[in-house]
C-alpha cells in the first residue's frame, strides 16, 4: 500500500471519528417479523457502508474468477486447436502420400480430442469409402451430418457413397436434401442428372434439364444445356417407341424437330412411328424433305432402304440425281448412287458412276470393293484383282462404318447418341476419313 493510500485511509477514519463525536442520535431498526432494536444512526450508516463494500468485493471476486476461468479455458482451447490443426495437417499429408493407416491414426486422434470435428469425420469417411468399407464410411459421414446437418460437403459425400454402392434412391435422397438447401446448386443438379440417366428416367430428365437450363448464366453454357434438353426429349421419344407407346414417341419427336428441324435421330424416329402406323408415304416424304434440308447421308441411307422395300427404286434414283445436281462435288451421294445401281443389277450404270469417282481421285475401300465386284461380273478378273488389292492396301473394313463427328469415335452400329462423348446427332458414315486419329483430335479440340 502506497503512502498516499495510507494517508487517504487515515483521513477517512478521522472524518468518521469526527462525525461520531457530533452524531449521537439513535434509530429504531426492526427485523421483518422479528424484534426492534435501538442503534446509533452513525453506526447503522457505517454498517450499511460495510455491507455495500462486502457486496462489491464479492462481485469483483466473482468477475475476476470468471475472467480467470475464461482465460484458462481459452488457453486450453488454443492449445487443443493447435494440436488438432497439427494432427489434421499430418492426416492430410498422409492422405496425399497414400499412407491411409497413418492418416486414420491422426484422424482418430483428432476425434479423441474433438468428437464432432466435421473435416476429420469427412476425411475418415473418404478413406473408408476408398477401401470400399461402405458401412464405416457411412458411419463417419452420418456423424459429420449430425454435427452440422446443413453442411453441403457432407451431403455430397453421402451422395457419392450411395451412388458408388449402387443405391440410387438413397443417393437421390441426399441430392434432394442439398437442393432443399440450395435449389440452384448446379453440382447437385448435374449429379442428379447423371443418376437419372443411369436409371433411364428420360421423362424426369427433361424436367430436370429445364431447371439446369434456367440456372445457367453464360451464353455458351445455355447453348450446351439447350442441346442437352433436345437430346433428352429425343431419348424420351426413343424410349416410348421401344416400349410400344407410339403416340408419346410421335409427340416427343415432333417437339424435338420444332426445336431443331435437322435433328436426324428424331427424323428417323418419327419416320419409324409413321411406318408402324402404316403411313409409308408420309414416312418417305418426311425423309425426303429432311434429306433436302440437311443433306444427311444417314437419312439418305434410311430413305434408300425404305424406297427399295416399297418397290420404288426409280424414285430413289431421282432423289440421288437431284442431290448430285445440287452439289456436284459431293462424292458420298455419287457413291450411294453407284452402290444402288449395283444393288439393282444395273451394272453398266454402276460402273459409269463409280469409275467416274475414281477418275476424280476419290479412293474409298468400299468403292474399290464395288468396282472389283463389277469387274468380276464383267468377266475381267485381272482388273477385279487390281481393285481388290487396293482395298487390301487401304487396310480398312469393307463395310460402311459410322463415326462421331464430335469425338471421332467409330462404331459398326448407328445410334442417336455417341457412346463416348454423349453428344447427340453426331454419327455419320465414315467415308471421308473423319475417324482417323488426326481428324478425331481436331474434332475434340473444337
């Protein structure tokens, strides 16, 4: 205690003594429901001051004690957080180094310190999921969810887990939980789309794709998703046709063609519906108009098969000749015409058309195969052998394979959608070398 404090304390007691000398009055102090007492007024005042000081001391003691406890807890929490952070860094480094056992030990140590550490629970679940221990992974993820029910990372982890284990309905449930929190979450919408595709739920996909399209902002993304919407409408029509629901299929195909009039798969699908309904002439007219509009050789090939089956090859020849007139430098249509002549036993016309192509410097393996067959029919085996050798030298198949113009993938069967790049309306005949590695790389780069 300093000298000033002692001086002030002495001065205070001196003042109290002076007041005590001049104040002898008493007051009656009555205890509630008890007796009354006569006490000096000044003594009562001093007693009241003492009580006030005592209460203040108690208050300050409690405050200081609380501050001490809070500070102690804060320091303890700081040490715990530093320990947990160090363990988590160790776990992450172990995961990156593919040392799963070390990572699990570090993560378990974190959970011993902090049982609801969400990140540790998620990383532990990821390790178990990678080991295909789905039960333990689910347990870790569910604990993380209980710690923070609206954590999107946890919900995505659960979705991935159930998708990986093939439990599509459970995976969709967690995606819907995400969308309940954030209905514009494109990652969740994409994941839901992938699952619905695997389930072949094309009707639901059309509705979902509209939602995805609505939440796109960049023009490039909107264009891509619009193409996807058209594709899913086509798939719905195709699925309906396969399940003998021609009315639904017709409606879907017509919707697609209103959105994109040269969408070849929908054109072929609608023609198939018409044929099933006995409307052969309408199917021919549809395919003919589609060919005139799009110059698609896929449509042309289907038109050829249909007209030959209907016994109208002359009409088909006129269509081929009209196509060549519109585009004299189109070698594919010339090849189709020559092939048709050969198919109809019009050998001289076939030879004239196909040999003219060879003079133009066009070299298809299929072309040389047909020329070889023609020479054999003309009893010219030496020339036929020369043509067959050209086929062998080209080292290509003798059939007309299909090729995806987007990624270069080749296939022996036509499909409305490429099985590699998942793009619609990209298959065409591989007569122009588009399926060569160089052309495929160019298509992918675009």
